[in-house]
């Protein structure tokens, strides 16, 4: 006979990019209830998490905010070949807590603000997309002195939320659940796609809970959460 679910339950440790953390935790809660496994999340910027993985951090799964780091993890022997897939596609939004401040690209061209927040483009793909969008609109050079950088998209959102920057490029997922403030959803054509890839790390290769989590991440229940949080559902 089959063993009770509790006897087969395991723990999966997931390194998740900051922008996807709220959605990941909602998916993790569904996964835990459905399987009896326990999901533990470690949140940070994609670059920071990758550096930790390269130095042997005890993660089973890597949910990045780009494609490059999961590919690099496989190439360096830190992840399982053939396990990488796009689990979500991100959107960026120019956001302010002040109603009427953000009306579209004209807000950037007018530059009537002291500070604009972005995530660090060297480590956070959402920050790179922000820079690409400003360059495409021809405003990056003029606004560069007003930019304040967050270590990741979560810190960037805090800069805007607390008023340390009047406006900022944040993830649509961070504001999708509220009508407060003002916003402009940046058209995809202004920046490279924010394809967010998942990969099974070497440490998780023999962990059934890790493989089960990745399978659940591809399923319909996880897909519904992704859409609710402002993401494309990925592959």
C-alpha cells in the first residue's frame, strides 16, 4: 500500500527573484497544501542569488528574473541540464503614489520630479528593462542624475512607496492589486522581453520535492496565480 503523504513529505528550498516573491509564496502555499511538502523561500536580486548559488548556497530550485543566470548555472555545473524553462514573463510599470503624477511617457520627458527609482540594472533585469525603456524614449541621459537605484525590485518599490523617489519603474506585479497612485504600463516594445527562467539546481537533483515543485509551477493552478499577480504565464 502507499505510504501516507506525511511520510513522503519533503522540503524544497527555492531561491526566488524579489519581483516574483509574492506570487511564488502564493504558489508555494498551494503546493504545500496539495502535496504535503514544505517550501522555503530565499528572496533577493537575481544577481545576488546567482552569486550565492555559485558559492554553494543550499538551494534546490532557482527562480530567476532572467534567462542568463539559469543558463550560466547549467554551464558552470551548478544546475541540471535540460531542467530550465520560462516560468513567467514580467512587465514593468512607471508608478507613483501620487495621483495624476504619472500620465505616460510625457511624465519622463517633462522630468518634473526630483528622483526616479529603478532596480540596479547590473543585477536586476527589471532595472535593465527600465534603462532600455528610457533610452528608447530618448530620456535616459537627461534623467540619469535623478536616478536612485534599489538593490532589487522590492527595495525599488519601497523607495517609491515611502516617497524617497516620487516615481519609479517597478514590477506590474507589485501594483496590480491596487488602484491607488498613478501608473503607466510600459509597452513591451520599449525593452527586451523579461523572460524569467526556472532551473533545478544540482543540490535539488535528488530531491523529489524540488522536482514536484517545478512540475507544479508549470500547472494550471500556478498559472492562475501568475496571471493574477500581473505576469505572463510562461511556457
